[in-house]
């Protein structure tokens, strides 16, 4: 919302608005990158999906933190047979990176 509360998005949770990835405040950056132009319906729908994805990310991070805490905290939660994990004790895997349907900004339709 602007200072006059006449334009903007309502209902973005504070934790989502303040969420940072790679030093960037995601929601704010997304909007700043589109400053000065009218957002299309597709842009607005995409922004709403970003907000939901970030909310779910925050929720998953909290769940993961709880599981780690229940299992001895960091790095103890990752101990194998009483021994903490080290880079040499982790088996190498060649699992493919999943396609999460996320795209770089350059690939997004802009209108």
C-alpha cells in the first residue's frame, strides 16, 4: 500500500513481506522491478502466487526447525550411530534438481 493507502496489496503477512532471499526482500523487490507500469491481471496473479509460495516456505522452514530441535539440534540431529555427520560421511547422490515451476524474472511474461 502507498502512504495514502490508495494503491497496493492488502493482506500480505508481515513475515512474508519481510522475507529475504539472497539479501533481497522478495515482495518489495518484485514490486520495485515493475515500478512505473500498470500490473496486468497475470502480473497480479503471479504476485499472489509469490506471496503464497513465500508463506509456505516460511511454514516449512518452521516445521524443519522443529524436527531438527526434536532430534538434538544442529548438527546433532544429523548424527549417524552417535557420530556427527561430516562431509566425508554423507553419501554422494546424483539426484536431479526438481522442477518447481519457478522461473527467473527474465522468463516471466511482462504483459
